DNA sequence: GATAACATTTACCAATCGGTCAAAAATACA
DNA sequence: TGTATTTTTGACCGATTGGTAAATGTTATC
């Protein structure tokens, strides 16, 4: 009973190397948490729900994560890189309109392949981004500002219509993420065959037209 | 104790005309509910929270509304008309690009003046629109389809670039509502003075450029 | 196969959830 | 004013919430 090592946190060890089971179960839990959080929002989700979705008991889940917040933070940290990847690829050496086109394509692919991630971000921001503000303000803000500079440079070189670069980025985010975040609406409003068979192709074709024609340099005032 | 009229629902009378106090308190409650629902989502909101926001006790609130769902449904019913007003004004007799421009302006005004309403809709749709599906499928779908026809007609007449009319509407919704729904993100990413002083003016100027230039008829393939 | 560390479960909290009830207080109306 | 109706309140309910304690079962390692 002499305090050799049992004074350490009984939770899944923070310093020591992680077990195979720990890696696997943390992964299963995060996957389940993504499902539940993106469906009901953080406050609407329950730990029991996530535990069931992960196929384990609640106390067992809480052996790996200290609580609801911990799971959300774990998710957001991991998701950030995936979610920012398309913007990171935004290259100032390319042809402006081609780069924008490619960026839209990549964002649409993200909306199609990672809709839950998109919805989780959306629901967090919708509620004031309480768990995201730090990440947004630091890492993301710098990335954005650097890309804004690139876009500004293109406009100064006459390769792109003069416009507000921030709002240009916002419009690409909103139009593309819309296909993940508002999917329930699309499903109701779009003709069934258009929704099932070609909504992402149609979206890409339309957005290509809108942005490429809309941002052509000769169109600037 | 003879059953003369006390077998009626003790809730706020459904058939009988409404009292002044009833009108006022129902209004206060819906206002508070809008605040809370739009901040935390339906499942994340609590009746106590709404009661406190409305300045009354929970049992008192439940004297006017039968429960959480009842408040949400009351809100959604009332909000629908406000929210669809800009689209209703979309006029097929006008100049296409001017109509689109005006529509964008009206939608931006909505995002600025009714951000909570926008967020409530967004959070409902994000979670699969469980309470909205009926309304979406019926009333809204018809309105959308009629406006899609108008846009199609304009394109057939060569007054508008050929593109998918559904996705055209989606892109207007997403870009404009973005300024209400993702406000927390804008606040972090936009330079402070740009956010505080001119985000909606900047948005309007940018979106005018994007849509008007992007949808000019000569630009169609 | 002993043993120490890891993993899981059962039983259980206190707090909060949506909602009810009956009685009291305020109001409207004669 | 008296009285019927409407409005408000405090006390309370069972269910669910996030989370814990302690005992039990399972693994890896020697």
C-alpha cells in the first residue's frame, strides 16, 4: 500500500505508452462519438448513446475518456487536420481560377465523404463555437490569412476579379459544406433521381460555372 | 362537482378566444424559446432555461404550451412565413439578374435582422429536420419548384447563364445564411474592424459580383 | 503458473430532465 | 361587492442525465 505508482490517475494512462486495446477502443469510441455528436449536437448527445454505439458499457467508455467534453475535444483535435487539408493544398504557384476550381472540387469531395465531420463543425459553430474558439483563433486564422494574401496577390496581378478575399473563401465554404450540412433539405427539395444519382456532380458543374465565370479578371470593375 | 365544463383540457383554451394575458405570455415564451433553441438546439435546450428566459416559472410556462415540442412547433409554424418572404417576392416579370440581386439583398437582410431564426432552421435541418419535414415537403417544395420554373424560363430565353436552377437557389441560400449561421466563425476570422463595421456591406458587394458576373448569359457554354 | 497491470462490469450516486398536481393568487365580470 | 374564471405557484414525480466506487475478469510478462 506504499505509494509506488497507484497515485497516478486511474484513467487511461496519459504518459505511458498506449496498449493495443487502448488504441482500438479509443478509436471505436471516437467513431461512435462522431456519429452521435453530429446527429444530435454536443448537448443533445448522451454518453449512454455513445457507449451503446461503440458497443460497450458507459463505465467502460469512461475508462478511456474522462467525460463528454473529453471526447468532443479529442474529436475536434483530430478532425481539424482532415478538414483543413483542402485549404492547405491551395497553391499560390498555380493558375488562380484552376486553383479555385480544384479547391471547390476538394471541398465537395469532403462534403460527400465526410458529412458527419462537416455537420459536427457546423453544429459547434452554430452554437457559438465554445469548444472551437481556441483552435479557430490560432491555427486556422493564420492559415486563412496566408491564403487571403495569396488571393490578394492574384488580384493585384490581374489574374482574378477584384473582390474581398475573405468573403470569397466564405462563399466557397458555405456553398460546398451546404451539401453535407443541409443534406436533409436537399433530399426533400431535389427531384428524387437528381438527389440520388447526381447531386454532387450537378453541384460541381454549377459551382464551376458560378465561380470561374464570376471571378474572371475581366469582370472586375 | 357535476361535470359542467371542468372536463375540458385545463391547458390554455384551444377553442375559446384568447385573453390579453394569454397572447402576451405566449409571445414572451416564443421569444424566449427562439433564443434558447437557436443557441443550444432543440435537444440541448431545457424547459427551465426557456422559462427563466421568459421570466416565469416552469409550471406557468407549461400552462401555455403543452411541452417542449409544442413550443418548437409553434415557433416553426410562425417562422416559416417570415423566412420564405424573400423567395415569395422573387418575381418572374423582373429583369433576371436584377431579381437575383434583389433576392440576395433580401436574404442578407434576413441573416442580419433575424439571425436566431436562421440558426434555428439550420440546427433543425442539421439534425435531419425531424420537425420540419412535413412543412418542407409540402409548402416549401411547391414554392421552390415554381421558382425553379421561372429561372428555367429565363435561361431558355437567354437572359441567364444556363445552369441548374436548384443548385442556383441552394448557393444563394448557403452564401447568405452563412452570415447568420456561422457568425461565430466570421467573428474570429475576419479582421475586427471589418467584422464590426462592414461585414454585411462587404458580403453584399462580393455576392453581387459573384452572382451577377457568374450568371451573365454570355457566360453560358 | 504466479503476479502485476490492464480492462470490464455491477451497482450506485446526486443532479437534472420533462412534466404533473392541487392549492393559492390574481383577474374579470355581475 | 361577490363569485366564477384565469393565472401563478410550490411541492413533487418518475425517468434520465453525467459520472463514480469497488469488485471482478482479462492480459501480458516473468
